[in-house]
């Protein structure tokens, strides 16, 4: 009977170590260059190629007249040890595609102090 608590602890302890959470879906960034043309493609074209964004907003940028509409795409995957993410920002000038910027984690982040 003494082995049961230890067996349960081993089962639940190993399950916690395998926990993974995923949020969002990063679109194929190669489709941006293959399917969209700056100042020619429209919001509808971007929607068709990349799908609906996770969010949107406005940005004021130095050297650019007026504000730009931004669509936000992201993908985040987290385990008990690591976090990986990728973010894509798509810019519009009025209703026209005006460019994009994307970035991702270059190395895994650890939740343990001193680890990378």
C-alpha cells in the first residue's frame, strides 16, 4: 500500500513536465513576397493570403506621413522550460498593403534562472 502514493506522484510529476501550451498560428511569411505587392494588393488580398489577423491597430512612424493600420499575427508555444514566439506585423496605407515586419525568438527562453 505504501507504493501507491509514490506511483501517483511519479505519474503526475512526469505529466507536469510534458505540459505544452500553444497560442495562435504564424502564417507562411514566404507568401508575403510571393502573393502580395506593396501599394497594389489590398486588405482583402492580405486576408485571402494570410487569413484573419489576431489583432489590429494604428501606428505613427517617423518619416511616414499619417498613421498606418497594422494587422497583428502571432504564434507562441510554451512548455514548462521554454517559450518560442513569432510575430508578424502587416502595414496598410488606407486600404492598400504597405509592407510588413516579422520577428521571432532567436533562442529559447528558459523559466529557470541562469539557463538559456
